[in-house]
């Protein structure tokens, strides 16, 4: 996976690459390479993280806490997503199971998942392009690969307004602001 983020007409750039994911038992190891460029200053780090059932459980608990600490969080997020304009959308997938019948069924399943995801996405963000999607069946091999490439645009003022709305809605909820500060404190990396 590769993410390229550009802000302020390219003056601030962020590049994130996850070159591989290894499945080991019940966990997934992710290697990440982060590089940033901001007004002539370069920075970069490379890390390896393990995602297991405990990590997923903790993430769901944090999301549940965010919902509890913010009044109508889903509405705030929906309003923010409406400000995103999708300029480019290309999603290609290759599927193969080694058997022609099951490959055909898997190809149909992939199409239904992709079109459903696009339908939900089109309700949340503004599409300014015709999406390009394809599913290529490999009848004689076992394989799965997918590539999603998109370009999205959001204004800094819209992000700032969403932050203000989030603060207002968190302030109205019982224990909202203090709960958010605890969550943000827990997200910071621990120094040894």
C-alpha cells in the first residue's frame, strides 16, 4: 500500500509505504516506511508493527469511547465527509482460485463488494469523476491482488470547521472533552 498526501499546493508532502504484510498465526506484521517533506525539511522513519486480536479489540474500544464522548459523532463525520471531493477513482482486482467455477463465483462476489462499497462512498463524498473498476479472473492460478488509486481534495477551512463542530459536540456530552483528552493521551507513543 502506498499513500501520498499533498497539502498547501505541494509545499507539505507526506509519503507512507506499507511494502508487505506477513500473516503469522493470529497476527499480521506490517512494515511501514514514512517520509515527509515540509518547506524544504525532509524527515523519515521505518517501523514494523504487529496487529493481532488484542490490537483490534483495543481499537474498537477506543472508537466506542469516541462515540460515547461525542454527541452525534456520526453526524459530525458525515458533514466532514461531504466536503471531500473525489477527483480520481481507479480500483482493479485480480482473483483466482485454481478452479474455474469457484473463480467465477469469487469474481461475482468481488464485483458485488466493489459496487456496494462505491454506492456507500457516493452517498458520503462528492464524486467528480466516473469511477473505473475492474475484476480480472485468473482461472488457472490461485491469486488475489487489488489496487485502489484515488485522488481526493478537501479544503483546510472545512477540516477546521469540522474540528470546531467536534469540540462543540464533545463539550455537550457528559465527560466529553476530558474523555477525548484521555483518548488522545493514550494514542501518543510512550517514551522509554
